[in-house]
């Protein structure tokens, strides 16, 4: 009997509160519906600090994509030209003719490595009686010069990768700064309005989360691009090292022939 009375009393209390709950829910929905949470609206409505954060992240994103396209075409062109040069190198063309044709104006990475090593071969052609010590010294210099040329070509291909690494590591923190600032603005709005309903806090929270999203949008592609092109440049550098070793063997044979002759 007491339980039935308690249930009846609780039900009556809930029914009496229902109109107030419905009115509050309707007001909140009406105010929230009036807010525009589109991307352009979030950008326009954001404060100057959050706008600055968004602008920085947008520049970072555009910059990383520009570097990615540059590396994509640059590394791809270097690989295709290297393949064509190696085909000519192993075609049986005499080393003297190839040296005369390439060394005057080397146009790609392997040609510049070849030209760096063939300088010693050109010097050896000027010496009438080549001694063993002179031949060994020439080979050492040729290997050193090819190593320097490979380092220069690798550094040229790696240009921009450090920028991708910086963007990938710093963009999330720039976005996080915008997030923290947006949440602080939400707390200021709550204090000014002296209430904490959804219509008061939603705009600031939306700006904060949008800054986080922009930070990730800039960082994730930059990290992917950095890893991909670092791997591609590393493989191409190994390819140049292999070519330099093969050319050194061929060059050593020609210098030995000169000494034997």
C-alpha cells in the first residue's frame, strides 16, 4: 500500500515537471538550431587567435602538398633518367666516347656521378706511362669524388623533407593550442551568460574541435609524405652507390689496361 502511494506520488511529480522540461528542451533545440556549424561559419565566427591558428595550419597543409608534388615528380624523373643512363652505360659504348659525350654537360644524377669519377680517367689518358701507384691513387680519388657527387645528389633530392617532418610534428600542437583557446572562450561565454546550456558552450567547443581537425588534416599527410619520400630517396641513394661501385670496377679495369700497355 505504501509502495503504491510512493509510486503514485513520484508519477505525479514527474508529470508536473514534464511541461517545464519540454519547454527547456524546445528552447535549447531552437537556439541550437539557429547556430550554423558549417566550416565557413566556424571560420568566420572564430576569434582572432583561433583564426590565426587556422591560417597557420592552412599554410602548413598547402606547403606540405606542394613539397609532395615536387618530390613526386622530382624523384620519379630522377629514377627514369637513371634507368635510361644505365641502359646507355651497359650498351657496350666505349668509355672514352661516353665520357666525351656526358662529362661536358651532365644532365641528371647518375651522369653527374659518372662525370665525377671519369675525371680521373680523363687525367689518366693524358699520362703516357702510368705507374701502379698513380693508378691506385687515381682510383682512390675517383671513388672519393663519386662519393661526394652521390652525397650532393642525395641532399638535393632530400630538399623539403625536413619541412615535411617539421609540419608533421608541429601541426597537431598548433591545432591543440587553438583547441585550448576555443575552450577558454567557451568558459568565458558561460561566465558572461551565467548559464551553461548547449547554446552557450556549443560555438566555442565547435571552434576548438575544428582547430584540432585542421591540425590533424595538416599533420597526417605530411607524415605520410615524409615517410614515403624518405624511403624513395634512400633507395635511390643506394642505387647510386651501386652504380658507383660498378663504374669503379669498370674504371679500374681500364686503368689496369693502361698500366699493362
